[in-house]
């Protein structure tokens, strides 16, 4: 009995040691399991956090874009201030070019497209920023307003001149910051009928000061149409696009005083002054003193010495040797020439269409 008791005690001690090893093993597996769970959870939280920051960056970019749309719809001179927050991960140059806003988030480009030209600059780092947006009519400037312009655009109408018309327009560039700036200008303009130039293409403006430049338009005679282009003003990464529109009209508006003088072939002159008229205006061309019922060739030439539509033509005078027809004045100002020929007689005379 004594030996059996001794063996039982030894077996008890072995079981106790085996249980301790199993506990340690189980604890180790539990710790490893929880470490794996924590790693997976942290990884998922990191992905969720990254997605949230991505959405925050997209939202900030859309806020700038929507503010640009607001001032564009309000027209030239409209301004708006917007505060945006770029999250961690935004780095690299913020780009404003043509119609696109672009920032870089953790190596990927985020873009926002606008249906009109934009210029200026946007932030390129993490943080909160306040931006000023200014409408220039056909474009919008974005960013801290380093400089501003007065006027914000040029849109003028002129009568088509009989001689070269030179028009000067003053533009003021205002420095809005406490340091000297260099502003460079370039023109986009391709219409030969109206020549466009600037008095200066580069100016230095002291802090909080301003300077004037002059835009000059050379409007050539006898041209009609709408001529457009832009002036781009740049200082570093900040730029402003100014729209320029010059309309050359026929002076047929209700406030324009004009007259038409017509001379006939029978050594007589008559005229009918018009305080105002709207083109097309009907002018009567008449002649007499020709051999009754004979044929006469008429040619009507414009100030550029080109025959107008339907001329030259052969007409038959009436039984008293006269002829009359109506012609639509086409809006080209200057001296017109009528040439009449028959088998026995030739005649030339002129009449003028003159803006006042």
C-alpha cells in the first residue's frame, strides 16, 4: 500500500506539469490570434481613413469648382471667397490650366473639369486655405488675388469708319500684396481687320501700387463684324485672362445720324438726308436722256472697285429714255461708282454712303 501511494503522487505531479505546458501553448495561440485581429483591424481602419481623406480631397476640389461656376454665371466683376481644407496626403503642385483644376493625393492625380477657361493657382499642401475667385466675363481667376484689373474686360462697339480709326483703352493693373511684382502680358488675337496691340508687355508694380497700360485698336475702313481675343496677365503661377471683344457695326442704329446722296446721269443731283435708318436701306438708281427703248449696260462698283451683286447688267430704258431701279445699300461706307454704256453714249457718276 505504501508503494502504490507513492506512485499516485508522482503521476499527479506529471499531470500538473503537462497542464502548465498546455496553458502556455493555448495562451500563445490566443496572443497570436489577437495580434492578427489587431493587424487586420488596423489595416482596415487605415484603408477607411485613406478613403475618407480621398473623399475630403475630392470635396475640397469640387468646392473650388462650384465656386468658380457661381462667379462665372454672375458675369464679369463677380467675386467669391471660399475656404477649403486639404487633408493629409495632398502634395505636389496644384495646377490650374485651361479648363481643369488638378491636385495630387498620395501619388494620384485628382481633376475637376470646368466648361470655361480658368487661371490662377490653388494650394499644394495639407491645411485650410481661403481662396478668392474673380469672374472676368469669359473666364475665372482662382487663388489669392496677387493683382487685379480695371476694367475686368473690354467690350466696345464702333461704327465702320471711312478712314482708319485708332482707339485707345486704358487698363489699370493693381498690386494687392505687400511686395513688388512683375506682371507679363500676352495677346491672343488673329483678326486682320482690327489690329490690336499693348503699350507695354511687362511692368513692375511696387507693393500696394498700380500702373496703367494702353490697349490700341486700329480699325480699318469698310469692315464689319465682331472681333474677339484675350489678354493674359501673369505673375509667377498666378494669371488672369481678360476677354476682349470689338464690334464694328454699320452705324445703322437708331441713334446714328447718316445720309445717302445719289447723283443721276442727266447732270442733276438729288439727295435725301436721313436722321436715322436701318440697313438694309433701299436706294433708287435712276437715269434718263437715253434713246427711247434702247439697251444700256449698267455697272455698280463698291468703294473697293468690285461690282456689287447682280451688276453689271443690261437694262432697257422706257419710251421716254428713262430707267429706274432700286438697290439695297449693303453697309460698306464710301464712294460707289455707276458706269453706264450704250451704243452711242457713255457716262460715269458716283454717289456716297457716309456715316456721320
